């Protein structure tokens, strides 16, 4: 009978862990997609579409800020993934910054 008493707690912990792993996968997918949008913004800059580039960069900045906040939330992302996600996010933020600087030079 003691086993059945612990089952709900074990199940809760398993589901909590699965949810956190799912959030990591979603965040990493969104970062990868954002890197694709950086490539699109770069193409837009080359073609002189600065207004569209500005809009894309604003959305990318908001996304990066949101991910930073989530990484700072306790237990939102499993601790063993935080460093990897932060590194990927740093790459994204570097690309965003480089695009912003390039956009400013092209004005």
C-alpha cells in the first residue's frame, strides 16, 4: 500500500521533469528559428529594406529578452541545460547586435 501513496508524487515529478525538458526543446527550436530570421534580416539589409529589417530585429530582441527571463526563472529549464541554452542565446544576441550595427552603418 505504501507504493501507491508515493505514486502521485513520483508521477508529478516525472511530469514536471518532462515539461521542463519540453521547454528546453521549444526554446532551442525558437533560437534556431531566430537565427534563420537573422539570415533573412541580413538579406533584407543587403537589398536595402531597412524598415523590414528594423521590424525583424525588434522582434528578435524581444524574443531574446524573453528567453533570458525564462532562463533566470528557477526550474523553468533543467539546470543541466542552462549553460548550453545560454551559449546558444549568446550567439543569437551577437548576431542581432552585429545586424543592428550594420543597419546603423547603412543609414
